[in-house]
C-alpha cells in the first residue's frame, strides 16, 4: 500500500493520508495490471502551495519524489481537468468538492 504525505510549503511536519484502493476493470488488451489509489486531502487553505510525496516500498524504484500543488485563489481561478480521472463515485465526489466553495456569477 502506498504512503501519501503532505505539508504546507514552508512548514514543518508531514501529515499522512491513508489512500484507498479503487476498483479498476483491466481491459484484456492491457499488458500489465495496475493498482489505482485515491487519497482525499481536506482542510487545505486557499491560495497556498502544498508539497506531497508518494512512497511504496514495493515499487521497483523506491526513490521519493516531491510534488507541489497550489490550491485555488477563490477570487481568481480557472478549473481544468486532464488525464484519465475515471468515472466512479470517488471521481464524482472529487469534482463536486472542487467546485463546492465556488461562487458563480452570471
């Protein structure tokens, strides 16, 4: 099981989140079996940068890579989704949470 840790940029101490293995139906044409996990991180501050890392001792290359993510500036943003985020309950929940605090105006 992978380990997901994150912290706000410039702060000490990593917080750990337990990922959940998602169900994935492997097509017959897929030459390897994938394991896909989802980790929900809550209570992030707007307009802030967070550092996160994913680790799993079972990976062929266990080297830790640090990634960064900047949360939305709720007064000025554009949402763009890319890649294969799936079409499951977890994805729908993530999408709903993404726009839950957005104030729409016409």
